[in-house]
C-alpha cells in the first residue's frame, strides 16, 4: 500500500514537470523560429537601406506591412520596423509618416529620408516574444493605444513611436552606410 | 556517488558543452557565411555603379562618394581603409590617369572595331586632343568629309573628357573600383563601428563580422572580362537595319535578363539599330551592348563566437615537438593573391587558415 501511495505521489509530481519541460522545449523552438524569421526580415531591410541609402516610400510600406504581419502570431507582439536612432532610443516606423522632418536630436540619418553615399543609417526590426505556459491566462498586448494596455512604448503615439527596446526581447539593428550616389543631393 | 558516476558527469558535461558550442558555431556559419557573400556582391556592384557615375567630374571636394570618402580607422585609431578613390586631385589628372593607362588600352582595344565612338575617343587620347583634322572644301568627297568629322569629334571627346561610360561601355578601372569595393566592405561589415575592426595575433587588421575575420584590406576586383553582344546583323546578314539579330539577342537576354525589342515578337526592351555614315561605313554603336563580368575576392577566416575555438587553440598550441621539428606555425599568410587550395587546407605552408571568398557579377550599361 505504501509503495502504491508513493507511486501515486511520484506520478503526480512527474506529470506537471514533464508538461512544463515540454512547454519549455516548445518555447525554445518557437523562439528560434521567430528569431530566424525576424533575422531574415532584418536582412531585407538592411539590404534595401544599403542599396538606396534610405527606405523609399514603396519599400517602406511593403516592409512595414510584412513586419506587421508578425503581430498576428499569438506569441509575438510589438513587431515594428526600426527607421532611426535619436541617440537614446531607436525610432520605429508609425506606418504613416514616409517623409518626415527629422525630429530634433536625431543623430543619425532617418531611414525615411534620402541621404548621400556613405552616410550611416540605422535600420532594423524589433518585436517581443511571448512564451506560452500551461494554465496561462489570455492577455492582449497592443501596439496601438486603443487595443492593449498601451504601456509598451513611450512618447507621443500620434507621431513617431519611441520604443523602449528593453521591453522587446528580439531587436536586430544594423548601422549601415548607404552605397548609392545621388548627383542631385548636396552634402 | 561512485567514482564512475563522477567521471560520467564530468565527461557528460564536457560533451554537452562542446556539442552545444559546435551547434551554435554551425548555425552561425550557415547563416552568416551567405550574408558575407551577399554583402560582398552588393558592395562590388555598388562600387561598379559609383565608378560609372564619374563623381569626380561633378564634385572635387572630399565629400562622401565624390572624389573621396572619410578614411576608416581601426579600433586603435590607426588607418584601415583609405577613403581616397581616384588617382589625382583634378579632373584632368584623374581622367588622364584612368584613361591613358595601359590597363585601359589593353581592355578597350578589342572593342574599337565595334564601337566607332570608342575608337575616336581613344584616338583623341593617343594624340592628346590634337588629332590632325583634314581640311575639306566644297568639292571634298564624302570620305574626306567623314574623316574631318571624325577627327573633330576625337578632339572634342578629349577636350570634354569623354569616357567609355559616356559612350555606353561599362569600363572598370580595377584599382579604383577595388578601392571603392574595400571601403564599402569595411563599412558594411563593421556596422560603421571602428571597434569591430580589430587586429589579429600577427598584427594584421581585420573586420570582425559575426565571428568571421574579413581581411577587407586584401579584398580586390581580380578581373574584368568584357564581352560585346553585337546585334546589328539581321538573320540574312544585312546591315544597316532596325531589326536585331535574334540569336545574338537571345544569348544576351539569357545572360543578362534584359529584353531586346522586336525579338521573337517582344514589344518591350532595348532597341537596336545600325546606320551608315556619309562615307558608307556601318556605324555599329547603337546595336552593340557590352557586358562586363567582374570577378572579386576577399580573404575570410573564422574565429568563432563561442569559446570552442579558444579551447582547440589551447590544445593545439600545447603540442609537443616531434621528429619533423617545431610546432605548427599558425600565422596568416600575406600572399592572398596566389592563395591556393593546398595552402588553405595545409597547416604546414605558412599555416594559412584563410579562405578566399570569391564571387562574380555582371554589369551592363545600355546606351
């Protein structure tokens, strides 16, 4: 009888451990999958910036729509395209402003503005990976102020979004030189 | 816990660590080796495009991409890649250095029979803009008038600093394009961060790109091969005409992806035509397209992103001297131009562990 009770308790302990370990392994695979997808997307963004010195409006919209699709994955939130660096934070594309006046304090070129050969431009992608655990309650974390708790970013959401990148656990950025010479641009 | 268990645990831990490191290195190599190759191709292509734009003619200031770009420094503040691209300080100096060189003459001479304007341009250069212009009068023959026109044109080409690019021929000066190539590579691989330009054990600078050692200063354009696709003769061999030779056009399209109009009923693409000058000579310039095949290379070694390499080096460097003499010399070879497969694989010949990352691209100018 004692052995039977021992066995029951051991089983009761083993089952949740096995479940948690299985979820852990699943989360590792899911993280790797999402990371590599973001890496591939970041490479495309980088190559576009290198070949044009900035992200032209058409490509910008296409890339933004592609990165936005990642938000449809349940385990991803806050997926966004990085278009600059204001010296403190990375600046993400808001989906609207394609040719802005460079905000005060932007120390490197905004990737939405055409620059001359050799000038640096900071581009990349960012997102937050949300692991899945058993008995986890459902939550919605939104990027727009109306759909979520709205605390995942700082700054004015109606203009450029300034994202605290520490909130996102996958951030891939490149600081690349533009390699196209524009004869009509004055340095 | 028995002695056996302790050993099993120790060995198991080492196996897990080494296997984990190897998997990480394997993923790193798989992902970033293709990135290195692609970025090298982008750099080479953009350097060809920059050279073709002849920025020295419009902007002689040392601004980005014009005549020169800022020098690239390494992590210790020493010069790594110079930003001086062109050989000279004035338009005249640069023009003459590029187009009176033996490399230019060797590369473009075979094309003179196809391109009338190129022939005139080279005559202007050979005579320093003083090609003898034959006098003509009211009763001169067409041949004489054409000779007069040609000589005048040759002199005008020299005076206006005409280049093959102005005539629709993508000539690449290997030295200049190589300098631009290296500058592009160094900036790209280092993420514009001089801290990633480091120095190896032998004192040689390299760019650390995701665990790869890219010896960008030894990257170069190794060769440019020019091939002319003359589409002027129609299938029956007649010229001049406005219909491209379909077999030549098909070869051209297959190689470059650029379509030719009126070939196989195609209504889009480039148009070709041949004409006659007043002396009756066929002018082939508008029916010929030159494709340049650019070969480039860059030495690459791998240092890894995990301590695995350090571990192997520690084991390797603690070898005992054997019958053949001292320990293996693992210095990096300097002779990248003549790097052979045996040198890369052998650890006895200069101990080279670099591999040339080579590539090839096609560059076309359509006039």
